[in-house]
C-alpha cells in the first residue's frame, strides 16, 4: 500500500485500537524475548565497560533502554498512545 492519506488514517486507527503497540505482548515476548534482550544489553555493557570503550552518553542511553525494557516486563506502557495525551504531528509534505 502506498503512503496515502487513507493509509496514514488506517495506521493511526490501528495504533490507537491496539494496546500492545505500547505494552509487551503476553507470552513469548514478555517471557523470552525481552529478558534475552535485557541480558544481552547488560553483557554488552559489561564488555564495553571492561574495554573502556563506552562513552557516558552511550551508558546513559543503555540505562534508559534497560529501564524501558524493565517497565515493559512489569506491564507498564512505553511511549503513550494518543488517547493518553500525546498527539502526532501532522503529515509532512514528503509523506503525502
């Protein structure tokens, strides 16, 4: 489907109507995939720290991502759907 106004409208409706766009999907995502990603990121962080090749900004970004992943595991939202107060900007000229 090309990027048309109808496609953009359909995508917005699907995003708002699907709560799993902002929460971890129960089952394999919550039980397997997110924990594996967390362990992988922690291990990578340790390796980079031992090699002294990680910057402060990268460390802060990793910690922020880990906090979001942990929030997903606890059943919290990451990002906010429109109905919770966040609105998307209008479609840009390049997307029409």
